[in-house]
């Protein structure tokens, strides 16, 4: 239970936005919904149900600046609790696929009862150069500085278990960034709990075999082999893309890893060189 105990680390701030479930001044944009703002005990919003997030390794705390925002979260079925004050920022949060989370959150510094402009967002990070996906956002006028509640979530089977998702969140008071954090989480289970793994494995095997065949010698030595080089480059790039996705689904690298971008790019050069070398197949005929 200790590993999971560190899980809720990013819970620290799910309610920053939630702190804004207070009255809004005219012209202020009402926050999206009471339960949808901010940071919570541990994030599970992958499918549109935003469940929390926030934590960044700063000093001994997961929130940056340390102590600027505080939160706790407790999973009912998972039977574990995490606090931003003592969570391990190096741990990956492992959460059940479905559960009920009781959370508390506090923004430290602002005076309670005084209206103030607030804003923030939680994003699911994707590999570059893809844009991050906004899981939740809030903007308006806040009055309270603390809040609590519960959130029920149930993620479908298509959301892969074991994948390390990276969530980043920030909360602003006026024009200033009040606190921010990054949390890593994964759904309990294995890669074969999702049908996506079969597509990834099939793509890896098929594209790998075709990329290997691109190294067959079919032309006289010294010929340019431009066509085969292009084919080899594309096939190897696709192979490394599928292989990288497979590593993500097995939880070896996080979804936000640049490997998913760099590996296919490296495959273009490597595949072209492989096809140009063409060490496989029938012996080359000297030109």
C-alpha cells in the first residue's frame, strides 16, 4: 500500500478551481463546473472526466512553490490516501480503473472572502511536437480558498492500463502563477487489458518484417537504389513508431516521452542506410 500511498501526491490542488465554486462577478466566466476545476487527489481524467492532478518535485513537496497549494485525496476501493505535503514526487501514481475519491484542497496565501480573479488548467502531456490535451480549465472570480468533495470515475477498457500518463497543472491568482505541478499516473492492470496492445504488436511485427526485407540485394552493386532507399526509410520509420507505441503500452516509457517522435525520425535515416547497404538476399552483382 505504500507505493499507492504516494500516489495521491498530485492531489494537492484539484480544487483550486474548485475553490471557485463561489459566486461569480458579472462578466466573469463561470467555472466549468463545481467538480471540474483544479487539482485533485490524483488524476484520472483521461476520458473527459477530469479527476485531478498537480505535483512537481520541489524541495520535499510535490507542489511548486512548496506549500503554495495543499491537497489530499483518498481512494475508497483502492484503500489508500495521498497528501501533497508528504507524497514522493518520484513515484508513479497507480489508481484503480474505477473508484470514488474524496479530496480536499487549499490555496495558501489569498485572504478568504475577498473576491479575486483566478484561472488555471490541467493538461495531459503528449510527445513533442504534439500539443498537450486540456483535461480541465477554469477562469472567473474566486472567494473561497479551500474546498472538499468526492468524485466518482469509471474509465473504459480502451484506456490502456500500465501506461504512464503525465499531467501538468497550474493555478493563477490574477496575472501571477500561484502554484504548478506535474504528476505521473497509471491505471492498475496490464497492457493486455486494452485491445490497443494487439494493434501495436501486430504493427510492430508486420512493419519490422517489411523493414528487414528492405535490406535485400536486388540490384547490381554500385547502383543508386533510390526507390528501395525511400521504401526502407519509410518502413523503418513506421516500424520504430509502432515499437515505441508498444513500449508506451507496456509502461516502459511514458506517453509524453520524446522517443515517440525521435525514433521514427531516426528510422528515416537508418532505414535508408539499411536499404542502401542491402546485405540480405541474393549475392550482389558487380556492375
